[in-house]
C-alpha cells in the first residue's frame, strides 16, 4: 500500500514538473488548446477595439499567447487545413513570429506549436527597426507577420500580391479582436524598416515583413 502511494506521489511530481515547465524551453513546444468560447461577443470586441500604445510590464500567459496565435493562423478544419483567416486559393503565404522577453519564436499552424529560434529578448532591437516606437519595446509580445509572395503569385500572377495584402489585414484584425476579448490591448504597426526587421529576426531571404502587432496589458 505504502509503495503504491509512493509510486502515485512520484507520478504526481513528474506530472506537476512537466506542467510547470515553461513551454518555451523546448526547441518545439506544443501550445495549450485554444478555447472556442469567450465572454465577449464579436460586436463588443469591435466596439471596444482601440489602438493601445502604452503597456504594463505584466507578461501574457501561455494560454493567452496560444489563443492569439490560433486567432491569427490556427487551423480550424482538419483534413483541408483551412485556418481562422481566409487565404486566396488556401495557399497561406503568411508566417507569424513572436518576439517576447523569452526569445524569438515561429508559429507552426500544423499541430499548433511554437518553434524557438532565439533565446534573447529582441524587443528593443525590433523597436529600433520601427522608428523607436515605444509600444513595440513595451508590449509583452510583438507579433511579426511576414509574407512569402511566391506561394500566391505562382498561381495568381502579379494580382497575388494584392491577395497577400488583403490576407495580412484579416490576420491582423483577428489578433486585434482576440486581444480585446482577452482584456488585452494591441496596436497595428506599419512604420518600420523592412531591412532592419529582416536583420533583427534573421528572416529567410524570401520572407518580407509586412506587419508588427504589439500586444500586452494596457497601462
Ligand atoms: C496599416 C496600419 C499601419 C499603422 N501603423 C501605425 C504605426 O506604425 N504606429 C502607430 O502608432 N499606429 C499605427 N497605426 C494605427 C493607426 O494610427 C490607428 O489605427 C488610427 O489612429 C485609428 O485609431 P484606432 O486604431 O484606435 O481606431 C496603423 C494602422 C494601420 C491600419
């Protein structure tokens, strides 16, 4: 009986330490399942959304980060792989990065996972690339959205560029509305140097940064 209870305690300790481990330590980490129910209606989120440029130091929880990433590019239909945001020809030309105190991460829609790319906090450098904007430096998390245009222009020719720009707007609004629903604030940032952002994030050559979205607790 005593050995059974020791065994159960050991299992409990292993389980708790696994639960308590920051997801971000691993090279690839699974994110918590997103919630499909919330307390804020779409109408309320639309009415309340405002650009927030000043954030407190409070970090986001892994659940909040997971929810925001899912809103941005989460897969909502198994089999087809269709996502929260529409995409011309379902070609998905956008990539989502996360810049936080804990490092730089890349979102993998497939499997709803995060890939760790860098351990250091790049928010200061990213703010430098965005004309020193304070919101980018202060936010708990900066989402950086990039595009691989060829995924879409290969099928649609030059008009594909327009489609990619429409899509990044969908993705951005999804993040903004989800942020409001979570009681968080967000900002659209378009004023930045593509080249500097590319350098700060060490982006692959074919990726063009299109959008930065700082998210955090409003001050
Ligand atoms: C494409 C785009 C780029 C923007 N870039 C910036 C920016 O670099 N810095 C900033 O402070 N606000 C930026 N904004 C936010 C606008 O200033 C803001 O949306 C506008 O003032 C209306 O306020 P609201 O968002 O609270 O409705 C941008 C908005 C959009 C749509």
